[in-house]
């Protein structure tokens, strides 16, 4: 089975065999790019600057009412819960996967943590294998591996494939050392591109993963925000080797609640148990009131289903509208299929930008923020070459509560269109106008 040839017995391993020189590993690291841009935007606003916050990927939608009510009812909970998570929550998550993806998990296959980010870090800590990351990728995969001391293999992807990992690219990495233990990160719908995978593409990647017995970490945190509600987990095709990562932050609008979960195949119970050992010595347990509230999020509920239906409608029209805006400027970006990101390539304007002393994505984003108040994140933060003039754009600077109110009310029986965009997302329209004027 994937990973069984490498076993970390944390209870007996000598301390000096696992010691990591963190001073060396964190030297040169800076705070997480997404958190840093969030704090910078807040600081600029405090100075009186108008800022269009397209750099931070936080859901604009409110937490669904049933989940908020359940939190209110359980605010009195103060006891430590089980390290692996509240049993009732893990049971709800297992039913969630059965209902949504036809996957069979027991509550014992689920590990709950204070955000999937923390669980990813612990996974790399206990599993001695390389981390394989397609680029562009979420900003924290690589820094976490660096802190832990893991070797990272970047997999180059290409614009013509909408920056998706291909089976050929994955196999080219595995062929270099076929027996080497590896964790391959597959994040879709993608942060930062908004692209996802077809069923045939997932099957082909699963075939390569099985061939080389790699562990797939399928980061499906945006799965419920597939714009057509048609997300498919690769665990359907490689159940024995896939860990699914998800949580409340994106589809439930509850990023600050910090609740994530990993779902393991039964054959990897040993890995789950090893992570739980580390969890017991680090975060101890996830917030009790939040776990009780999360039970409501993962249970079947027509009100939450309606909330998700409208959120997808809204993100679908906004993604389509602003992708078209980029296209009209001559800027390539994959068509977003899920989540709330675009990954524009400003290469068409390279000569014009060079004449202003802008020769990489980092300087481009700094100048754009300085000159217009529009905040994007440079491609360097996502593992792309700095000289590549790509950036991540989060189309989330709108009032999510108002957008839902319009979608449920005035536009309930209407197709969402440009009129809806003008009514619910005027700040996004202004931000794109400023980008267009700046490029001119």
C-alpha cells in the first residue's frame, strides 16, 4: 500500500533522529503571502487609502444560518474533545462523503484539526517522503515542506493545459526514482487558477499514482464551490492511496473558524494514528463549539443546499464576467470552473511594463497596488518564475450577503447576467476599470 514502506514510530524514535534545525529551515521565509497581503490592505485602509482587495482568498458569503445557530446553541461547550475530533462530527463527515461522492469512510477514518493547513503540516512531519507540487500551487505547500525539511519536486505545468497537472508530467517525476516515497498534492478546483479536472483526466492521474504507489493528497477545499455543482473526487478512482483534505473555510464561508479534516483510506490508519500522536502534543483538540457547529454544516439540510446553489450561481456569473473582461484586455487566464480565482497572464503588456521599470510579477503587483489600490498576488508566491507576468486575482470584493439576497429574491427566477454583476459587485467593476486604465 502507498506509504507502508516508510513508518514513523513516533513513540520510540530517538529525539536526535528527528531533530530539525528550524533556524536553518525558516531562514529567508516570510509570512504567508495571503495573510501578508490581507494585513497590508488593512494597513492601507487604516491610512485612508481606497483598496480593492483582490489578493486574499476569503469567501465573501456569510456562514449559513443553521451552522451559526448551532454554534450559538453550543457556545457553552468548554471541555476538551477527542484528539481525532468529535465522534458525531466525524460520523457526519463520513455520511457527507457517501452522499456527495459515493465514498465509504468510517468515523475512524477521519481526522479533524484547526484548519486543513495544520493537518497538512503534520502529515509532512510524520511521513518521510518527498512532496510533489504542480505549479502554480497554493502558497503554503512549499514553505511548510521547507520548515519540516522535506524535499520538494516542482512539476511544471503549462498554460495550454490551463496549468493542470498531466499524467505525463507526474510520471516524469516518478520515473526519476520509481520506489521513492512521495506525497503528490492535487488541488482542484484550483487555487490559484479556478480550473478543475474532467473525469477522464482524474482517471489517468489515478492510474499513474497507483503505478508508482504514491500518496495523493487531494485538496478539495473548493469542491463544493464547483460552479456547476459537479465536483468529482479522485478518491473514486484511487481510493486506496488518496487522502482527501477539506474543511469549512471556503464553501461554508467560515475561514476564521479554523476547522479542517483529512479523510483516509482504511489502509492508511497507521498514518492517521501517527498524525493524531503529533496532534495530541501540539494543538490537543479543535475548538469544541466549532466542532459541534460543524456537525450542522456536514449534515443533509435543504437550507444549506439552497445556500450552496445560489453561491455557485453567483460565482459562476462573476467568474464568467470578469474572465471576459480580461479577455477583452488581451489577457489570457483559464476559464474558472470553481472557487473564486482567476490567474491572468499580463505578457501581452510586457514591453509597456518594461518601459516603466516593471520586469517581474512581484514589482508589477506592488506598482499596481501603489498606483491604483488594486491588490493582486504575484505568481512568485505560487511557485512560478518571478519573470513570468502572471498573478492571482480573487474576485471576492463584493457584499456576499447582498448577493445572496438578490439571488434568492429579485433574481430567483432570472438568469444572472451583467445587470446582476453591476448591482452586486460595483467594487469589482471599479477594480477592473482601474486595472484597464493602468495598463493603458
